[in-house]
């Protein structure tokens, strides 16, 4: 069995890229059993969808690319920081 910390890492990895099926299953099962990780995963997916929304909004606004990048970066930082406790 993986530790919560590892599951959290996997959950964030999953946002970036597709994980093997067996690992996704393992994460899913852990999330069903572990309240803390479940709550964290929910938060993370909420932030992720906010980020996507933000990206959509930004693409319709004619902001300079560096500014978009900066905003995206600070969002990602916030996501990572919340996983570092
Ligand atoms: Zn857990």
C-alpha cells in the first residue's frame, strides 16, 4: 500500500499526464478509503478546473503572452504549495 504522500503526488501527476491504469485504480481505491486524500484530490481538481477556466478566459483576452504565463505560473505554484505539508 502506498502512503498518503505518494498518493497525493500521483494525484497531481495525474493532472499533468495519464498514469497507467493500475496506478489510477490504486489512487481511486485510496481516495475511497482515505478522507484526507479525498478532500485534497477534490480541492486539486477544483483548482485545475479553475485554471482551465482561467486559460480559456485569458485566451479570449489580448494579454501579452508573458503575462498569461505569469498568471498560470502563480496558479501552479499555489497548487504545489498546498501539497507540500
Ligand atoms: Zn490518504
